[in-house]
C-alpha cells in the first residue's frame, strides 16, 4: 500500500523518470482521466475544475515541489492583470506590467541562469562565488526532503509558462484582452497539462474563450486527435529516440572518434531528431487537448521545406517565434526606424531567443547565427530586382541552402560545448574519409534507413499527408483501435531500453 501511495504521489527530478507522454504509466493515467472526464464534461465549471486539478497533479508528478512556483506565477499575474485593467493611471499600469515582467523573468533567471552568471562573474573577476539553491533549502526544511542545495534544479516547463503569463499581462496592458474572470479559470489556462511543460506557448486570447464553451468535438476531430497522438509517438520513439540513442548522441559526445562523414550524418540526424522529438511532443499535446475539447495552435509546419531562414522561423516552433516577434522584436522598434535599427533589433531578438534555450554561450552563438541569417535575408530581399525564389528549381536550391545553414547552426545547439562543436566541424572539413563511406553505411544501415525515411516523410507534399490522414479518419472505429494497438506494440518493440526524455524539457 505504501509503495502504491509513493508511486502515485512521488516524483522524480530525473527527466528520464518523469511523468510524460512516452511512458506507459502516463497513458494508464490518461485513460483514467478520460473515464472521469466522460462523466463530468457536460458541466463546464466542474469540467474545468477537474482538469485544473489533473493539471496540477500532472505538474507535481513531473516537477515535484516546484509546482509551487507555477502557483506563484499564477497568483502574481492574475492580480497584476486585474490591477492593470482596473487602473485609470497609465503610470500605475506600467508599474504593474513591470512587476509582472520582473517577477517572471527574475524567477526564470534565477533557476535558468544562476550558474551561468556566477561562472562568468568568477571567470571575469577571479572570484569564487558559489550558487546556492535557496528553494531546495526551503523545501528540505519544510518537507524533510533531501534536495542537493549546491545545484540549482531547473523546474520543468518554467520557460514556457513564464512566457505564457507574461504575454497575458502585456495583452491586458495593451487593451487586447480583458482579465480572466476568476482565479480558477486563470490557473486552468496557465497549467493546462498537455502543453504545460514544452508548449506550444498558448496565448490567453486563444485559450480562455474555450474555457467558457461547452464540449464539442466532432467524430472527425476525434479521429484527427488520435491520429496526431499516433503520429507524435512515432516521431518521438521510432525516429527521434532511435537516431539519438543509436548514433547521434554517440557522435556528438566524442566527435574526434568518428570520421567527417559520420559527423555530417550525425548533424543531419540531429536535425531530424530534434524535429521528431519536439514536433512529436506538440502533436501529442494538440491531440490530447483536442480529445478534451480544447484547440491548441499549430507549432510546426514542415520547417525543413523552408526556402529561406525567414521562412524557417515561420515554420519552426511557431508559438515561440511569434512570441519573440510580438513581445520583443516589435516593442524594440521592429523595422520602423531604418535599416540599421531593424538589423539590430533582429540580432537582439535572436540572441535573447538563443539565451532562452539555455544558459550557455553556444546557445547565444546559435541565436546570433540565426540573427545574422535573418538580417542577411532581409537585406537580400531589399536589393533591386525580384529576389524571391520563383521557379521550382530555384526553390529547391534555396531550400537546400537553407537546410544546410540550419544544420550548421544545429551543431552549436547540440554540442556539449563550443570546443566539441568546432571539433565536429573540423572533422567534417578535414577528415571526411570518402573511401570508408560504403563501410559506414553498411554498419549503420538501420540508422540510415530511419534517417532517409524520416526526411522523405517530412518532405512529401502536404496533399499526400492530408490524403493518408483522410484514409485513417475514414476507417471504422474498430479498425482504428486495431491500428493503434498494432502501432503501440510496434513502438514498444523499437523503444530504447531507457526512456528518452523530450529534448525541450531541458529548456
């Protein structure tokens, strides 16, 4: 009995053991959630409170006592939103908005950038400051836990829900949104579990109105939700996890042990791995949310079909790129004050976007490269003449160039540090070993098969994807159930022996 209680209410700070979509116990949990949901969904208030409690329990299982931070951000921004809306003084509105931004970014900075700042201060001034996790210390004293206070644990999902609550306060300040009616509804918006820990970043204007609507999901939407869940699990387990555990992770860990061809293959592999991992998560999140009657926004749109770096950012992590545009790039001035300021604003936005991904210089460098790419493309478009790829051949060529630029940037994103990134590029440039390619392909034939299959599926026309989706939607329910069971069995067979956490959980 005690073991069962400990399993239900216990948690782990190890992402590989956390309570997420690629674990069978999550799907047992979600089946139970759906059963009780089917009894409650007709009454909106009860449904919303039920899903709020489920969401908080989910985050507790995923992030432990750090779910108090989620509650803290919720309380702050709920009352800030109310205060901004009720105030008649512009100055008071600005002060309240500044409070929201300062509190949310302050909490994010402490957990995400504490070590980064301390390490760089020590390196610059020869000091020997030590970071201390005061929240872990408080948790130890209050609960009798034994967290390591010498290391700051990054709460799962903090980067996503802080951006979500900041956007709420800003939209209320701008007059684009009325405050949410009550605390429970706002807490439900912030904590909705399908997208809580890795997005998409959902804006209150898109989500909150759905809270007050009755449950309506058509038979076609139900089938599409199931299809998205199946698709997301396939991307994650069959493609991302297989490539990561069988090849990509090994090469990125020790690039000097492998040939240039193997390093280049690992770069291509990581490009597909991170896409399969992250878009797989959001497919599952959108599917689960739809089963519960809530529509989440599209977060990926075949990003490796992009014909420019600007086009790539319209297709990749759409909720983040649009957030950076609306709440950072445009407030900085956007493109309103001349070319120099436009390029400067692009660079600042992408440098901070890189820093959002992680507290390391390699992420800042990655963001800077994308900023340079965006600035170059903007300047290129403004040259005299038609600079847009028009013909099919030119679009293919620009697509190849864009993909390889993105892959070049991925090297710095995925490497453990800058030295490993330069080592990898050095191997690709100077130690390719063309004569060993047939031997390498033969040795890693399954990896190459998954890599080619994944890219082929990614690049096929959208009409084809809609066609095979329509085939699944048209199947009888019993056949859908058999297909899902067969897929689950197949994915279980290829699943790695250890659960692979979603890559974006570390951000």
